[in-house]
C-alpha cells in the first residue's frame, strides 16, 4: 500500500523539507503528523481488504517490527518514524468503517472550505 500511495517518494521529500527548515517547531509537528497519517492510511487499507486471519498476521508483523532493535542514527529515527505501535494496533482493533453519508458530507465540507 505504501508503494501504491507513493509514500516512498513523499517521505524522503518531507525529510528534505524538514532538513531545510529544521528550526521551525511547526514543521516538526507537521512531519510527525504526516508520518503517522501515512501509517494509519495503510493500516486502514489493510483492515478493509484483509480477512480476519490475515489481519491477525498483519497485527503480529506490526508487533514484531516494533520489537526489533532499530539503528540509533538520528536521521534514521526521524525519517523512518512510523508512530507508536500500541496506538496503531488499538486503531486497527477498534476500526469501524464510515457510513457512505458521512463520507459524502466530509468531502462536501472539504470542498466547501
């Protein structure tokens, strides 16, 4: 899903923008929000398309990835930030799909703004 959404292009671009304007705290907040939203979007896709058994495997893979010791490089840590595994797993377990009417209202509100 990351490849379909072109995350492999947008994430390095976001890292470059953050490196250029690293002193602005708003950029840091936006970068971490962007990173976590990317992960949540892929998680949502997985929840909507995978069967119950494959969803369990997906959750186990998130847990195993979180437990692997990562390199301690600052650049690696910042540019590969994927949010807290605990929050992602809770979101997957408690996920409920939006009703079509709510989707239409949300899109209309965004277009109006």
